[in-house]
C-alpha cells in the first residue's frame, strides 16, 4: 500500500484548509505551475452543523453521513475539481473521518440528513446502535477515553464524546470502503486518515484491503491509493506511530515540534544541531513519515505541540526559516499548511478563538482570495513556493556539503542540485562556501522569483546572482533579519 502518487518530479502536497472545491479547482493551475504535487482537502462528507459556537472549523470532523454536501461544496463541484486538478497533474487527497460520527445531541447535517447521537442513529448512512462501540467494548464510567495509557480505551471509547464506530464490523467496513471507493472512482489519489490512534491497525488493514485501485483515466493500472495516517505520537504513550507504518505513511508530529524548538532556540537548541536531523532525533524513518511545520490542529492549540513550540504564519519570519529547512532537507513527504486568518488570542495557554471557522458569514465560506487578509496562502509565499521547486530539483539527491559555525548558522547542499545557507543569528555574514554545485551563476530563490539569471522579482528585494566557480566554491553574503537565507538550485 501507499505509492505516493505524484507526477514525476513533484513531491510536495498542500493542505488547503476549509477551501471550497470551486476555489481549489482554480488554484490547481497555480499549483501545477509551481510544482506542487497534490492538495489535501477538508473532509468531504456531510457534517454536523454546529451553531454554538457558530460554525466552527471542527464541525467538519463530525460526520453525519457520507453524502457529499458541505460548506466546501457539493458532489458536482467536487467532481469537477478532481477532474480539473488531475488533468493538471495535481492530485487530490481526501481527509477521511472514519473513527467516529458526531458528538452528543441531534439535528440535521450539512446535506439534509437527520441524526440523533443519543440513540446512535444516522439514517443518512444508515448507521444504528449496533455499528458503534458500547459498554461491551469500552468500560470507562462515561464511555469516553480517560487514560491514554490504556490502548483498549483509546480505540474503543469515545474521543471527546464523538460516537465511536465499530471498525471490526463487516457492515461498517462496507459503508466506509464504499464511500472511499466512490471517491477513488471520482479520481481521488489518496486519503489522510483521521484519528488513526483511535482505530485498531488490524481494522484499518481490513479497510484498506477493500479499496479499489486508482482511476485509470488518470493513473496507471494497479496504482494503490496513497494513505497517510494521523497518529500523534510525542513519545509518551503505549500506542506508537510505528504501529501503523506497515499500513502506509504516518504523520510525524515530532518533526514540526523539533524544528519549532530549534528555530526558537528553546532549551539551548541551535541550528547546528540539525546536521543529523530525522531518525536519530527519535523520529520515524523518513520513508514512513508525512511531515509539516504546523497543521490545522496545532496552529490553534488542538492536538499536540504547544504555542511556545509550534511555528505558524503568526510568526512569519521563523516560519519561513522552518519551511525552508524542511523543504531543503531530505526527510519525509512534506505537506505545506495553507491557513485562513483568525483573531488568535491566547489566554492562559489557550486560544479563546480556537474554534473560529473560515472567512465568510453564517456558516457560508467566502471565496478564497490569497493575501486579502482573510486567506493567508502560505503555499504561495515566495520563500515557500520557490523552496518547493528547490525540493523538486533536489529530489533523490542526498544531503551534502554540511557546514555550521557551532551556533545558529548552517549551510548544506544536495549533491550538486541545490545549496542553502541559513543564518539564525542577529547579524549578516559573508564567506566562501563549498556548495557542491556545478560551476555557473545562480539566483537566490528565497528573494528572487526566477532561478535563472537575470534574477528578478516584482518586489525589487531580489538579492541577485551568485557565482559558483569550477571547484564548487561561492562567496555568499547571508543577510540577517527578514529572510536570513540564501538558496540556490539547478
Ligand atoms: C465536548 C466535550 C467532551 C464531551 C462532548 C459531548 O469536550 O468532553 O464528551 O462535548 O458531546 C469538538 C469539541 C469538543 C467536543 C467535541 C464533541 O472541541 O469539546 O466535546 O467536539 O462535540 C477536531 C477538534 C476537536 C473537536 C473534533 C470534532 O480538534 O476539538 O471536538 O474536531 O468536532 C487527539 C487525537 C487526534 C485529534 C486531536 C485533536 O488523537 O486524532 O486530538 N486530531 C484529529 C483531527 C482533529 C479532529 C479529530 C481528530 C476528531 O485532526 O481536527 O478534532 O475528528 O490527539
Ligand atoms: Ca475508536
């Protein structure tokens, strides 16, 4: 399982969090031009509509049925998006929520289906009482997960009150795999599997075994869906990320936490320590990991990480350094976060506005317009999107030419395909580096929009050309302050 299905030469996905299907369909041309491989879309199924607080983002994680109507759009819009994006070579990964249905209460979902969580009734699927874990499987006093040291509880009891599906049931497997196969038929290339810590690996194995090969209109016959599983493993619980790697990739949350700590210089961390970053830092093998600097949970204090650690667009300078390192380094499959803005307000360690949904009104999402103040579009930031191209240019070429000053200045190459210098100290410096690059003239892609001389960008801040001589040496002045990095690639 788990062929990462990217068009040749591409490797980086972007999570267009809460974007509408019609907007993603338009964005795919830009993504294709800039070398992105795929889009992770928000959950596509019918969800609970929550009015208190009004229409939070997290209502999307409370399925009511597997019908396709949500505030991102309807079935026709979804199909049109998949087809347009596939034709451009940008593939779609769906966020699949199969551990549970809604939290307590009753109502009507985003596509008109009624539900009653208290009687475990979801006629839109249909699911009923027998399709959920109950007191036979979960023995805690209130049916909720109370102790993360007890794997049985974590998988058979309710996660924050969410009605817990019985993944061992043939019927449940049938309903969920039918839905996934419908999406595969439409042309979807893979799935982010939500809340896998809360599902038994054996049940997931059985579910994946039922999945069809990808649609041959766009993919070679026999291509399996790409699967990456959300398991938050910070190293302190009996359920580990490695329990799931035999089934597909797994989210590596230590990666973003470790880079956040290093770039913030928490606990005496320094950039120079990154020379062996990856597995020897207690992370998964790079070939098992799906990595990111932040995600839709930990950018607002959900999931794991913490505000003093995880970097987000709110700290743009450090965030760009983190993304540049991640994209220049060789570890894992990278997913770029693309956020909407909200008035983050951290009071006693909690963001009191952590629930706020996407820009729009009354639960109706506004059109995504990059850089209008509402939609952050990190994936379009020059320092990030140009590093996606660096990443593609260096794909498969090992890290080389490591240099550091023992502090917060580092440089490394990618075996003649790219070279980056990062300066996380307060002042600019200049020296001659052994880059490993072929002789020639290169543009700094952090500051310039064109990687071939004459270097240029509309902002006029382009740092211009750097010359590599016949022995691979280049004299480089590395700025400090905003964007303290120089990145060159073939
Ligand atoms: C509340 C009470 C419960 C009570 C319940 C009664 O807190 O004690 O039992 O009401 O019904 C929301 C609310 C939560 C509420 C719950 C049920 O925040 O307070 O419970 O709904 O109505 C997202 C949000 C959750 C949200 C959930 C469903 O983060 O806050 O819960 O969506 O709307 C662990 C997991 C990991 C998970 C991570 C956040 O191991 O799997 O927590 N990450 C994924 C997603 C995440 C999503 C879920 C899992 C659930 O990335 O976005 O949770 O699908 O680490
Ligand atoms: Ca479960």
